[in-house]
C-alpha cells in the first residue's frame, strides 16, 4: 500500500509541477465582455488569486490494485477574487514512460466569488505525454448554488516557485 501511495503521490507531483510549466504566458486583468450592462446579460469576468492545496493519499480498492494508480483527497484554501475552500478527490495513473501520466479530479468549491456567495463543482482532466501537459478545469454545468446559480467557466492553474495561483474565467447571469 505504501508503494502505491508513493507512486500516486509522485504522479500528482509530476502533474502539478508540469502545470506550472504550462501556466499563463501573461497575467490577466479583470475584464468584462461588451454589453455586460444590459439587464439579464451574461458577464464574463477573470477572477484572479492564489490558493494553498493539501493533497493526501487515500486507500484504493485492494482488488486488482496497481502501483501506477493513485487516489488522493484535495483540500484547498482560495484567496483573492475567489475566497473560500474546496474539498475533492483525485484519481491518478502513471505509465512506464517518464513524464507520461494522467489525473481526473472533482472538487466542490464553497465561498464568495467577486461578492457572489455559494458553491460550485470543478472538474479536472489532465494528461501528460512525455512531459507535454494538457489540462482542463471546468465548472460542472448547473452545479452552482446560491448567488452562483448559473455559473459557467474554466480555470487555469499556475505554479511559480512553489506558489499556486489561478485565473478563473467565468460567466454569471447579471441578475444572479
């Protein structure tokens, strides 16, 4: 079990470090789409900030367990335009080829997004092929609650010198 957890943790570390390499080329500033002041119009905004994440290995189902598979819990604290916490789970898979791996994760975020409170779910899908990363983090459709009902969007994650940051491009109907 310990080798399985270590393999999973190594895969996660490799993927998270690669996210930093493939991060934002330039910082975004908060912006809104034209026509956003029309009643009932959708507003696209960039929320920027930082987060801390705690990744903890979890036990996999023992039947047919493979050292290349891992399962982790995620606990995050978001700061900036998104103030809140999230909890989730991640599944990882490594291969015998260095720099090739994958992960999927689901996390529920609860807090305040630019003065709108509620919760929503993020879905992660990341693959790394010999070091080349492809990552998507998107809001699960219709997962928003409270003032975040109707939320849609995607998040870019960047790791620079061990510090995590996010750029969350989202749309929320103005009347929410």
